[in-house]
């Protein structure tokens, strides 16, 4: 499923930066619960959320959805 793929990719990129979920939440302007739900694959993130995460992580959107 796409939401699972996005979650795995967000977590992988976050850990590569050495960031906590709290740090990513602060950088992206999202709440920690949203970050957790995306990473667990229980959320179906909107395009705005995906773009915010990609921007905060410094990666293209394609790296999160592909």
C-alpha cells in the first residue's frame, strides 16, 4: 500500500538525519501524532502533508512515495 511505503520512506529518511519524530514534527509544522501515524502506515497522508515532510527532510516528494 502507498501509505505503508510512504511511512517506511519517511522513517528511513528521518533516521538518516538522526532526527526524532519530535524534531521532524517541528521542522515540518506537523504534530508528532501525525508523524507517528504516517510512519506506522495508519494514516493516509494528504499531498500537503507529504510535501511538508519532503521539504522538512530535504528530499523530493518522489523519494517518499516511490
